[in-house]
């Protein structure tokens, strides 16, 4: 068998350690330059950041009718989607949905109102409610005269057109809520009466969907 010599052969085989280190340093600098260039290209083509909106201004736009006429979309203008007219002048007779504190309203009635029937300056009017006749957020109320006991009955919301028209406040609250549970939580935090039942909530949702389909077909 031939014998292989273990003596180190003369000549260079491969690269020297110094050449290897130099090549690695050159490759690393080239990669760093490519990464920096790609980073600059991305920053130039990236979408500019959105401006932070002033939340106070956003809330004010919901009650500013002048902005609504100028084309700004407000919360009141969205009610048109459900068939409710949102066009209102700057000053008019009070109407529409409002959150009322009846303890405050009773104070106003005592100070500024007298009974139409008795016409007695000393008569006092007070608002009361029938707790068992409430329908969702629509409460059964009456104003009672302290002098002649005259009673004026009314609900806190008007009814929608139809043979079995639902109360408008229940339809509006259903359309604004994503679920009956969240609507009940919202009412509890505002010290409002409980909303409609789960069954009534589903019926209202069906009516809202039907109305939306009809409006979409008309367009």
C-alpha cells in the first residue's frame, strides 16, 4: 500500500485567515448598506400617520345643526336611516327624544304651572308614574292637580304609525344597541327604567331589518 506522508506540503490551500476576516467585514458592511436603503424606501412610501381627532369637537358636532346643514355627518343625521326626520331649525318648540330628570320637572311644574280646570293660583301640579303600566322605556305618567284632583294621563314616548304601533323610544333604543344585554346595562348606568324584554327586542330588530331592506330596494 502507498504510504502518505504527514509532512506539511508547501504552497497555499484556500484563503488566509486575514482574507477571510476581510471578506466577512466587507459582506457585513454591504448588508448594512442594503438594509438602510430598504428602510429609507419604506419610510418614503409608508402611509402618513392619521391626525388625532379632537373628541370634544366630535361630540359637539352631534348637536350642531349648522354643521349638519354644511354636510358634516352627525348622530342626528343618522336617524334618517330609520325613517326619522332630522331636519330642525336653530330654535323651535321642544320635541324629540330627551333624557329627563322628573324630580327636576316636578320642581318646574310647582313653580310655573297651574291647573287648567280649576284655574286656582294656589293649585299645584305634580307628575306621577304607573310602574305596572310601563312598556320598556316608555313610562305611563300622569299630572295631578292638588286642588281639584284633575288627572292628565300620557306616556313618555309617542307611538309609531300602525295598528299596533310600538313606542318610538323602544324602537330607537333597539336600533342603537348591539344587544339587549348591553342596552340594559346602559339603562342601569343612567338610572333609566329597564328596556324591552328579549322577545320584544328581537321583534324590534326584525322590523328594523325589514325597514332597511325596503329603503335599500327603493334606492
